[in-house]
C-alpha cells in the first residue's frame, strides 16, 4: 500500500531523507526494544515525534485513530521500517488518498470493509451532528446489499469523494422536510458551516447573504433550491478548475493585449471547454468576486470581472494541501536555479550595497570598544613602564582624559571607508554560498553552513587587512602624547601596497574561523528565537546576532592578538616579529599563554554588538525594500498575521520547522491538514464532558493537530 522509496519521488523538491537522517531522528524518540529492535508506540509517534494531541483531555478514540495511521500492521510498534515507509508515504503524489486509506484500513489488511468505513465515519465530528444513513442506497451500491464487498485502495478514492456529496445531499433532504425542493437560507448556511467549513472561505461566510441575493435565480433569495445548492458546493470543490479557466483565457488574451482582469463574458466563453462548469456556478463565482471588489473599493462596482488573486481568497484552504506547498517550493527552487546572470549580478550588488550600510552602522556603534581592545592587545609587559592601562575600563577613562571623547573615534573615517566593502562582501558571499549549497527544500546542512561562513571570512581579507593595519596604527598613535598622530593617508604612503597586507595570514587565521563559527551559530539561534510561525522580529534578530558573536569572537582572540602585533609598528625596545609562527613563539615565551587572550573581553564586547547592529540593519533593510531578484527570501522574514493569511505566508506555518522532521516529515502537518481540507474528515479533540461541565468547543483538525488557522465568521 505504501509507495516504494525508490520511486519517482526522488525527483521532488522535498526529497526523501537519507537512511542516516531518518535513523538518527527515529532513535531520539524510540525508547522501547523488542528482540533487539527499537520501536516507539503509535501514541508516542503522534504526540512526542509529530507533536500532536498532547492535551490531557484528548478524546481516546481520536488519539487511537490518528495514532494508527503509521502502524500499518496494527501491532502497536513503530519500528524503523514503518518510520521510513511513513516518511515515504508523505512524499507520495497521492499522499492524501493513501493516508486517508490507512485511516480507514483499521486492520492493516490492504482493503476496507463496511465495518471499517462505518467505524471511522461514526467517529467524526460531523456524524455526531448530522448522522449519516448507513442503510441508504449509497452503502448498498458501494458495499453490496449484504455489505460484504472489500474495497481496494483505488475504489476507495472514488467512494470517499462520492461520500462527501452523499452526506451533504442527505442533510439537504433532512432540512427539506416537506420535499418542496428547497431549503431556507439559514439551513443552507448551517450546511456550509457545519459540513463544508473546510471549503468555506471566511469572506464567503461573512458575505453569504449578499452573494446569494446576487446569484440566486429564484423569486425569493431566502429559498435555496437543490440545483443552486449543488452548484454552490460544486464551485467550492472546483476552484482549481476555475483557476484553469482563468489562466487559459489569460493566455489567449496575452497575444493581443495584456490585462490581469477577465470579464464575466470572457470567462463564460472560455468555460465552454470545461464541461463540468455551468453558467450557474459562474454566476455564483462572479457574485463572490463582485462582493470582494466592492469590499476593497468601499463602494459599488459596475463592471463584473475576476482577477487571479480573487481565486486565492475564495479557495479557502486549498493552498494548504501538500501538493500545493510542494509546487510553491518547486517554483521558488526553479526561479533560483534559472536565475539569469544579470539578476544574479544585480542581486549581489544589491546585497553588497545593503551590507555596506549595515556594516557602517555596526562599526560606528561599537568603535570606541574596538579602540580600547586594540590598545589593550598592543600593550607589552616585557618592558618596564610599558603597562599604560590596568584594564579595559582604565584604558577607556584615560583615552577620554588625555585625548577627549573624539579620541575614542580615532581612525573611524578610514574604518568606515573600509568596513563598507568588508562587511558587504562578507554578508554577500555568505548569502551567495548558502543559496548555492542549500537543498531544494530550503534546508542546509551544518557542513554547508560552515563552508559558506568560512568562504565569507576568507573573501573579506582583501579589504580587511589594509583597513585593519591603517586603523590599528591610528588607534595606537594616541598613546604617545609628544608625537603628532599621523593622518590615514600618511600611514598608507608609509606602508605601501605590500605593507598594507602585512599580517594577512593572521587575518585569514582569524576571519575564516570567525565567520565559520559566527554565521551557522547565528542561523541556528535565529531559528530558536523565531516565533511559532517561524518569524523573527527585530528583537530576536538582534539577540541572535549578539549571542552568535560571543563564541566566534572569543575563540578567535589568539589569532587577533598575533595579527595586531604583526600590524602595529614596533617602537624602540619592543619585540619585532618575523611572520606568523615567529610571533606565536615570541609572545608565548615572553608573555605566556595568557597573552593570547588579551582583550578577549573587549573583543567579545565589541564584536557581539557590532554584528548585532550589522545583521539587524542588513535584514531589516532587505525586508523594508523587499526587492525580488528571483532568489531565495531570508529565512524568518515572512511575517504571519493571525487574521490575514496569504498562501505564501501560510506555507511557512504548515511546513514543519522541527529539525527532527526530516525529509517527508516536513509535510506531515500539511498532509494531516489535507485530510480535512480535501475530504472533510474531522474528529473531536476532547473527551465528552459530564452533564455538569460545559461542552468544550470542537476545533477543526488543523487546531487538533496544533496548526492555528483563522476562524470562520458566521454572518449576522
């Protein structure tokens, strides 16, 4: 029943996880063992691994039904083989139907009996409110007069869709007690909200009265005939067909003139090619879009037309289905893979510009700390009287006392000229390499993050080294009061081109590991601080960048000390160093191991907030400008409003961000959501209340599975 792991699914953008990944995730949750084989129970799989149904008052029937989805042979043991098969099942092209089939196949026999069908349907929320007639012709037709037929998977897929229509028709007949062929608008509204809520967009629910008044052909809009009833429900079930009609007509129009709007007449003409679409359905569709345009404009609209974005509003939860989410990922990956050379250059230039601004902001914010750090690192203890500063605070005070407040910013101008390309190239290269090493499903392995960070650190040295050596010589110049501090241009002329790259190897030794540590750490802390929808606000961005700078700056301090000593011009009596290894040896012999950690506190205190301000500015600028170069959006940059959801935003909610949900498990929530979105199957979450207790509200399956969705507003 489950698909083969080595099927065409290999080519999908979210591909099956490797055996090692799946085994590692499985072992973190499988705490039982039987005959040397580890396993978890179905409840543990659903609650602990997938994170669903963790309340204390969960309905036991619902818990058992959903837990058994992965337990194919119903032995209450989820082994590594079942775990892998279920991950593969989530990636199947027909995953919604296969998952629904496993839901009904209670015995794990590969077929469904009438008893199985009756048990699952009877457990749903809708059955408790609108009992289904199991003695109807529908049951006899599909399961036989004696209910003896065993339903295969392929047959089940058709029966499930037929059942949705049958259940709704039975409910219509119950409301039409006098068999007049119509029901009241209130009854129609009840059927929509109670039986087709999963297909009912909030806007339609809110404006149902006006929509019916515009599109109903009966003399009284309060009387809903069965043909109108059927057409309305068929429209809700076939929004994707309406989308195809729209796109087909738009394609034909593009050869003559461009317009994003399709009139009702044009739509009707194109709909002739779609035999399951009727003029009545189109009347209802354009009544909905008329109300939508009227609500947006704030006044009555004369022209009847439809736009593609209208269909997204009307489609309710259709965009949450796993194949739609996969198609969004395919679209994004396709755009990145086929991004033109011009767009790549333009995007890199754009990021370079934003990185320059961000780098300047970060450098200015922490420059006084950087000056103190440099002077502390250059302070020698091997010469009597050389110890000018007892601590970083003492250094800070003395700079202000003898050189004034502006002394804290000595060397800032060349720093700003240099920090722009330095930080810009670091941020740009890191983003560029990450994008190229990122897998099609948007994830990136730790080794790829480290390589991207290391490349970013190495690339910046071309700008960093000249900047650092000029800045350092200007920063320490103020220590000698009797000598006029040189200008930056004088330092550059004195050093020459070769001299500007003195200490470059030490710079590489510092910057490559710094960035290799910093960027992966930042990315993971940023994920940790993201909200429940994966969004990072300004506060979480700043704190993430701040914390990531502490280990990166601290661990690289020895290389920074050596670099400083190599780049500072030795004064009379001070030790001179002949290269990287010589500097390491002499510092260790003359000053001991602790000398390599001089200024570590100031370095961490400077680097952490500097990168905090830099990364915060960089990301907020990208969000504010929001220029699309057909590349990948920054992770955590999609804000999700609890009241207004767009398809792109909702995909960031429904795709699991749990690092243990590898491969197909990224789509677990979307697939569970799809069971209700496509088939309307919902189960009560809580145990039945006692007579003295209030009945708890029964949420949709999305809420039951821990996925927040907007509530449908009942019209007044």
